[in-house]
C-alpha cells in the first residue's frame, strides 16, 4: 500500500512572471544582436519576437540593409 505521499517526480514548478520577463528580455537582446532596430523591437509583442528568432538567418538578412 502507498504511504499517501505524492510522487514528486511527476510534479514540476510553474513558470513565474519573473522568469518570463527575463526570457523576453534575453530574446529582445538577441534581436538587437541580429541587427533589428530597437524602436522596431518595442513595437513587437512577445509572440512576434519568438517568431523572428525561429529563423535567425532570415531575420538577419531581412534587417541587414536597414540598420
């Protein structure tokens, strides 16, 4: 019979708001490194930022002449 304790291997911690902000900040820095202007990055939402980072070579090529 079980002891009544839950299996801790099946549980995981939830994502925190602090970690989300940190990840978004790092992603925006990566876009700056690829050559995207900061004023354009400010206009993007988090989903658009992630979409641009899926293919960094395309993003770099797109913003190469405009920077």
